[in-house]
C-alpha cells in the first residue's frame, strides 16, 4: 500500500474504534494508529481486533498482509511425535517463504481441548495449524503483537462428561471451567466481529423482548446468537448502525427528545385547563 494511504487507513481505524469502543483511552488509540501506519492493517476488514485491553492481529489480517507483500509460499506440516489424535492433541510447524530465495521463517502451533474455546472443540487440528501459520507470518513480517487465534482463551482441564448434562429445561450446561457454551459462542462472535459487548447485550434483550438478557430463555438466546452471526456476516456495517441505536444519546439529541415529549403533553394540559 502506498505510504500516502497509510495515514488514511490509520484515521479510519481510529474513527471506527471510537465508535465501537467509546471508552478506549488515548494511549490505546495511539497504539492502534501506530500499528495501522506501520503495517496497513484495517480494523473494518477484520485485520486486527481489541481483546482484553490490547490489540491483536487476526489470521485474516496476516494472510492479507502476506498477499500484499507477495509471499512466495507457506509450508505446513504436523509434528507427529507431539500429536495424539485420540486425545485431540495436535502440533504443527509452519514455514513462510517471503521470496523464492528466502530460507524461511518457522513458527510452531499446538492445540488440544484444554486450550481452545468450546465453540471450536473438535477442530483442534485446524486450530493448531492456524496458530503455526500465524506465528510464522508474524516472524516473517515483523508483527510484534500476538494473533487472536493464538490465545488459549479457555485453558484448564476438561470437565467430567456427567458435568455437562443439563439440570433443568432452561438451564444452560456449564463446563468445569465455569463457562457457558452459549455465552462463549456470543463472546466469540463479539470478538470475531469487533462488536461492543454492552451494545450487543442491550440489542439481545430487545430482540428477546425482555428487560434484561438474563431473563431470556436458552432457546431465545440461541436464536439471537444465530441472528447476530448471520447479520454480522452478511451486513456488518448495518449491524454496527443497529447497535449504535442502543448507545447513549448525545446531549443535543437528548434535549430534543425531552422537548418533543413536553410538546406532546402540552395539548393534554391545555385541554385539562379548559
């Protein structure tokens, strides 16, 4: 990307970040600007995301960067001595070649049921491969921040099989780490599409026609999650606009609303006086 376009990308990223996460500090936004200008990463395109008070590059962003840099190829191979298919434990070695003459940049990735989200349980082999590719790409192109896919969000031992059974009709199964599958899936969508958790929660309550989301049934939450996933995938900009409607109104809009409410009640008062 031409250097003249980098400041524009950085400015767009900062504007979008302020809209999605209004509470971000100046230091966090400055780091986003630096990352944007250095690597031409786009927040709107999903190249980077904000998780746990920090910026993370995504697999999508790394592949887009490799394509822009004309990466010559990526070789990925399993490390047999560290793999155990019966235990869903996998390890891969990835080598990125920046050019035909490049000796290669190596990265390793592993995954097993203890360090992947319940949402991708059963896909540990693909997670391990992705993590290896991400590490190799980060080394090849000097990306100092970790990738989102490398995070072991839900580390810890697997729960006993009996512990996953439901205790009631509307009770969501809870695993041994205290995580709820539906909640985990919703959090994953929020992270994947860089959505504001508070706005999503408000939207979910409205969608489920309840005062608070915790009052919704498991079926209602599952339906909302499916709706949110399809909405984010097909029209993310439209979803952002939808969510913005659940945010705090600017002071000017609030005054207009109050004025309109007062005007609406003035005829009633006049009729009562008559």
